[in-house]
C-alpha cells in the first residue's frame, strides 16, 4: 500500500458521460462518504447498512427533494478505491445531476480530479500501476484487439510477468548484498554461472516484451494507411469500397482529389486510418493540384503502411520504378493492381519476376478481391502475431522503462564477465529493480502519479 499526504478527504464526481440520458451515476469515495450521503438520504441510515446493498428512496437537502434515486453501498475495504464508496443512480438530467453533486460538495466533499478514484485504488493497493493504466486503456478501447489487450493488463498478466522478473532478481541481489557483509572473509553466496543464466532468461523475456510494443502500438493507436498512385488509378473508388460508402468524389477527370481525405475503418479488430491522397504525377500546371501532390508525399512518409494503387493496363515498368524508390526511402508498402474488371492484367509470374512483391489484383469499383486486400493489410501490420492471450506492451512509459531494464541487464552481465566486485554488480541489479518497480508503481513519486492519472477521465 502506498501512502501520500492529502488523500484522506472525500471526493465526488459524475461517473457516467455528461449529457441527457436515462440514468446518471454519481460516485462518492472517502472517509465521510457514508455520513455525507446519509444526510441526503433520510429513508435509511446508510452508515449502519451492509456493504454491497442497494436502496431506493428520496434524495433531499433539508426539505428540498432533489430526486428519487438508487443508492449502492461499497464499504471499505471491499470497494474499487478501497475506501467507503457510495454510488447514487439518479435520473439523467444534467440539472438534477448538478444539483446532487452540488449538495454533496456543500456537505463537505470536493470535486474529484481526473482519474482520482483509480489513483486512490492504486494507493490503497487494490491495483498496481500497470493495472490502473489498463483501466484507462479499457475505457478508451475502440476495437476488440484494444479491449483484449487492456483486459489482459487489468487482470494482471503484465504485472505477473514483471513480478516474476523482480522476484528472481531480488533473490540474487540479496545474496550479493550478503557477500558484502562478509567481504573480509572472501566468501561467495551468489553462483555467478546461475546469475548469468538468469540474466539471459530475463533479457530474452524483456526483448519479447519490447518487440511486442510494435504490435501494441498498432492495437492502441491504429494504423495510418496512405492510398497513393497516379491520377485515375482508382484511389477514391478503393477508399469508398473499403468504407462501404461514397465518402470520396469519384470521376474520370484526372486530379479530381485535390487534398487528402481521412477516414477510419475497423478490420478484424484493428483500426486503420485510411488516407486518400491526390494523384501522383510529375508535371502539373495546376497550383492547387501541386499542393495536393506535395501533401500526398508528406502523408506517405508519415504512414505506417502505403497502398500503391496502379491500373493493371499501365506498364509494369512504372510500378517497378515506384517500388524501387519506395524501398530506398524505407516505405512499408503493398502493391495493388486495380481495374481487373475492365482490363486484362499480366500474369502473377510476370509481376513476380519484375517486382519486389507480388501485387494483389482487385476491381475496386465492384469490390472484387477487396476483402483479400483487407486481410493482407491486417497480416502486413500484425506480421502474423496473435492477439489473444499474449502479453502485449501498449504503453510508451512501460516501453521506455523496459528499454532501461534491458540496458541494465546487459551491463550486469558484462560486469560479471569482467569480474566486477559484488557491490558493483549489486548496483546494476538495483538499477534493473528500480525500472521494473517504476512500471508497476512499487517505486514512484507523487508528481509521476499526478501526470499519469491526469490523463484519465473525471469520475474514474
């Protein structure tokens, strides 16, 4: 359990989204939660009622009736925050909700800061820091993959992995510290061979977690996909086919798309931010079109994945030249041949003999093979990685701390190989433990916590 000053007061906030609805839930947590709500709920003495019970009655301030509500009690320590918690379900009028919150504040509570309920849960030992951050990720999840990753963190999967790392390091660290106590007797308690084996196992585990961040970033933030190609290749038609709606203007006039159009689509649990760009051509006298082409190159450079769309009736040499330039610039791309419904395409063998990757052949207008393109996009960004029960790092803070753990493990191993003294090796192990502790919150400070929880929504 973590102890910080100034956390013994009572807080209140609306836990449901603001606005008109059937029900609004107001959450109160702290030492005075029960007495304060008791003053507003004359039907029963809530301070004497059992935890995890639900009660119906009028909520009133003095003689003024505020609403007919449902009051749910969660007594310490069996609550989300570990404190006494009362949840008041009132009618979903913003005016009613405001009156109830104002009445609770008038009786001694204060408005909660963003994420303060979860921060109190962390401080009371109900959650570690990775689990608390997973709460925010779960609230923000927009896909099944993001939901699964957040639930894995909330259930403590990531925490358990880190705890195992810490416990093994602590065991060897204690033996090294013991050696220091008997330094004059030149005794060895920590077997260096076993320690090196442990460091290798921990390094491998850390690298697996670090590599998972690429996947985690895809799950959490989605994938930026730039659809590029020459004018009239069918980029806007493809965007409309992927979205299953007429979002972009389509015409036979070259240069119709003058600026980028961005839309979001969920494919197999992954968010793709599709960007339809202006057609790429070397010479244009239209200044507005030229600006659009320049923006297309900017989007291409910033994209996680580029779909280069070309007309199958065009020479392969043009596609080959673009692929060569894209490879040189480090673009992550797929080649997509369009309009197979109106032109015969070269054989796949012919494409494979001249291009670095075999293109997918589609007809965007009638959606032929568009589903295969979607599967290829998912496969390309996930690289075959599973999204089910694997532990995936989705948090930049965790990633940066794991990088430091990896460096400290390498330095520790190097120190053992060079025969460093026990105190220096123990120092490197403590460095590992510190960064692992920062991830889970076992080592932290008030400023760091305030920064992390300030990104939560109010009422959670």
